[in-house]
C-alpha cells in the first residue's frame, strides 16, 4: 500500500466519523492504464455488503486524484446509504430511482458538514 492509498483510508475513516456512519468498508480499484483512457467511474457502493469502492487515480496518467474530489465522491457514495434507491412507476414502467433531488440535497448536506470540519474543510475553496 503506497502513501496515497494510506491517506485515502485515513480520509475515509474521518469522513465516516463526521457523517456518523458505521460499518462501511473501503476498497480501492486496482487499475492499470487503459488504451481508451476514458473511465468515468469514480466509485460505487455495494449496499448489501456495505463496501465502497473508489478509483483514486486519474484515467489517463494514473496520477493520484485531489483530496477535494475524493471527499466529494465519498460523500456521494455515503448518501446512497443514507437515501437508498427506490422503485417508482413512471410512464407505464417500473424504474429504479438512484439519483433524485432529495438524494442530491443529502449529498450537499454531507459536503457542508465536511466543510465545517477544521481539518478537512481546508481542502475546499472559501
């Protein structure tokens, strides 16, 4: 485990402490350089196993991502646990609502809590 991965694990634990979420585990995507360099998956969550998987490197150059971007991604994935997806009947079909207005309000509230923190709040613009 390199320095950046250790830093992300410490960051993850601190964010969970601030948001008062328990029993979540972090896995880091083990990626090698791709030929297309167009990976848009920042992270995902497995709600049953309670595991968040993060991509902590940029797609093209495989450099470490900024802490600001990682904090926002973790807040987004934790919000999936706080406001879980639900099924809705829409235009004659059942659809799964994963990203909806109340969900994004929860993401914004999570980020505001992080901004108020003395340590992690320094990674955001004022």
